[in-house]
């Protein structure tokens, strides 16, 4: 299954994968390929927090912020908590992200 989002104007495909040597952690951002990989085996809230984490990596890369992994992690946890406390969390990835073959040109 794959979905597509835009991050600062760049089209990024989100691919949910089973265990794979491509992804050693919960998720990975491959900026030059325009892909975020997320493990299918994660609980839905873990998938959302992982997506947010990888989106922050993409923003970091595009804006040359030079954030450490620890800073990216803290930002993802903090932003996820703000969304949960104020808006009921992030939208479901399945229902809110545009399927990769629709809507984005």
C-alpha cells in the first residue's frame, strides 16, 4: 500500500512495508527517492508518530536545519502530543493521505 503527501512542495510517497532490510527502524526517509517507509507492524498511533518524525527529517533536509536525531525525535513527540491534546491527534494515515495515483500531479 502506498500514499502520497507534499512536504514543502516535494511529492513524497509513503510506503508501508513488512520487515525489510530497507528499514532498520520504525520508519525511514529516503529524500532523494521521495519515499518515506513505515513498518506495517506498528500500532496506528506509532505509525502516525513515525510519519511525523520522518516528515520532520524531510523538512530538516530541505531547509538545511542540521537537526540531530535526538532533536527530530523530541520535536515529533512534542508536536504529536500537542495534536493529541488539542485536536484528538493526527488524522488516520489510511483515510486522510491521498492515494499515490490520485490528486497530486
